[in-house]
């Protein structure tokens, strides 16, 4: 009877039960008790949500939203800092020690930047040529 | 951004570029999920009154009902991604609220039990039938519907409130309470039988 009262059956079933209730005093009485119960429950005094409470809800949502934006910004800043730190370490390690760099430079480049003349026999033709240019630029070959 | 919604006045909401705030609940929620907070505020305006009414009927007092509604809407806002559209927004919010109200009720029951024990009372006096007896003894002859609802167990009160006050179908109630419709039907039947027994005390 409860489910019939709540209209939960399919249309045809509801009609069938309605016809039964019309003929059955006991079921009709139970239906009336359910209706009376609903009327009674409807008398409950329910207050309304106050404007102040509604405002507090809106403000609470705003506060949560602002905190979420701040947390996201913080996370992005930390991620950027980590990436920069990793890149800096990688670049420093890829650059290597000055000696290693010097050892990797070609002969002519090392000769061009050498502070003192290098014994000719120790250099390749390219290196000797580079050193001659440097000496010429420095006036050591008689050029002005 | 702080908003002032006192006295029901709608503030000038920021131009989010998303057009007006009318639209279905699902559209508003989708916009909120995309980052449009004003859409969620519109959902608050639409649903807070009915959520408060439901919360009040479940927890029995204004202060707790306000807390429950705020926790419900904050929880929904913080977990927007969890809404997948399998139910309506109203059903989703109602489901959250019912859980929050049950949590509040359990917390209050524990506090009441501890209080009775501390004053020398028996823990059983904090039970379902005793609550109504206390109410009847202290109240006048006038019917107190809220006291009757308070005397129900949380499970019975949930189905009664959702059916009698929210007008939800058994299918909708089953979605909110995450139980089969058959369980809703049997629980509602027992709840009504219990209500009839309780209300006999007023005859």
C-alpha cells in the first residue's frame, strides 16, 4: 500500500490497485492513514536559510577558490625552480673543466691563444699558420 | 573576490566572457568545472534553500543545518571533478548533504551519550524511543512533528524526509542513498509504521 500511495507502480498496475482500494475497506483505511500521516508531516515548522548564512556560504566558497589558486601558483613556481636548477647543473657539467676544454680545442686555436711562441716542430701546419698571424698582428713579423 | 549577497541582492558579477548565468544546472556545473566560479555561485543561489530545508529536517536544528549545508556546498566545490553527470546536480548535492547530515547526527549522538554517562544516566537513554519520551514529557499537548522525526533512526528519517518533503521517487531516493529501490520501499514502509506508533502518543 505504501508503494501504491507513492505512485511507484506502472500505470496499469496503479489503476488495478486503485480499483481494488475502491472495493476493499481495509486497504482504503490504510490509504487514508498514509494520507493523514503526510498531512501531519507537512505541518513541520521549517525555518528558512538566513541571508547571513547564505552570505557565509558564498564567502567560504570564495576563500577556498582563492586558496586553490595560490596553491597552484606555488606548485608552478616550485616546478619552475626545479627545472631551472636541473638545467643549471646540466649546463655546468656539460661545459666541463677548463683543462678539459683546452685539451679538446683544435691545435690552431690553442696556438692562436697561446701566450708564448710554441716550438714550430710541435705544431701542425694549421697551428703554425695561426701562430704566425698572431705574431704578425703583434708586430713581431716586422709588419706595422 | 568577496561578494555581498545580503538581502538577496545580486551583485554585479564579473564578466567572465561566458555569457549570462542562466542555463541548466548541468550547464552551470560544467562551467564551474571549467573554472567559472560565478557559475557555482549561481548553483548556490538555486539550491541552498532546499538543501537547508532538507538539512534542517535531518539534523533538527538551525545551527547544525547551516553547517551541514555549508560543508555540502564547499565539498561539492572542492570536488567538482567527481561529478560525472550520471545523476542530476540536485541529486548529487542531496547525496552529499545526506552523508554530511548523517555524520553530524552521529557526532551529536556520541556527544549526547557521553554527556548522559558523565551525569550518571544510562547510555540506552540516548536511544531512539527515549528521545521521543523525553520530548513528550517536556512538551505541551501540541503535536511536535520535528520531535517525531528526531525520534526516528537516521536511516528511517532519511527516506521519510526525501519522500514526504522532497517528493523524490523511489528511484531518485535509491540514487541519493546508494541502495536498491526495493530497499527504499521496505525502509519507507517500516519508517511509516514506526511514525504511526510514535504519533499514537499524541492521540
